């Protein structure tokens, strides 16, 4: 996130996790970093603006470690 850092902790195969964050953010992209079996996967997806309500970002990591994002 542009103004903060979120840590989902460990997420097991086929599991989900939800984190809520402050509406007071700088505009910018969601940046992600996953450590899967010792391999670091990083990138960016989606866009966040200050005080944006009802925003939902879904990040899916496939079995081949490909990352997909939906807003």
C-alpha cells in the first residue's frame, strides 16, 4: 500500500485471509511480495486512492505461482 505495510502472515494452500486498513492513504498501487517455497515473488496490481470506500482487492496465486489480481 502506498502509505503502509500489511502482513498477512502465513496462508496455507487454498486458504484465504482478510486485512482491514485505514482509509487515510496516499494514492498509489498495491505492491505485493510472496515467499513461496523460498522463492520471492513481487509485483504490483490495482490502484488505491485516499478515502476510497468499499474497495476490495483479491489476489490469487496459482499452483504455478502466477499472481492474478481483481478489483
